[in-house]
C-alpha cells in the first residue's frame, strides 16, 4: 500500500480516536498530515472512505492473526 495512504489513515485514526469521527473534518486530517485537502481527496473520496479503509485493514489484520493462531494451534500435538 502507498506510504502516503497509510500515513493519512494513521493520522485520521489518531484524530478520530482523540476528537471523535464526527468532530474530525477532512480539513483537520489534511492539516495534521501537512497536505492540502485536495491531496486527501485524490486518495480517498471522503472521510467515510478513510474510515472504511481503516476498518477493512484492521479486519484483514484480525483475520490474518486468527488464521495464524489456528495454524499454530493445529501444529501442537494433542490439540485439534
């Protein structure tokens, strides 16, 4: 994934956590990233799109970790 996209997501996630989703604007995210709002909109269609990508990435991470744990558990003798 593009480093700029990841940086925007991480910054947005921090702002959403600190200020709340509804109290964070795309302008807030742009300022925190030190880029223009237009630059954000070149990568994401909306603030909701940023949040959706964060959720998708976190869900994929959880699924990956769960699959890894299941595979590791199945390698241990006596555990099925």
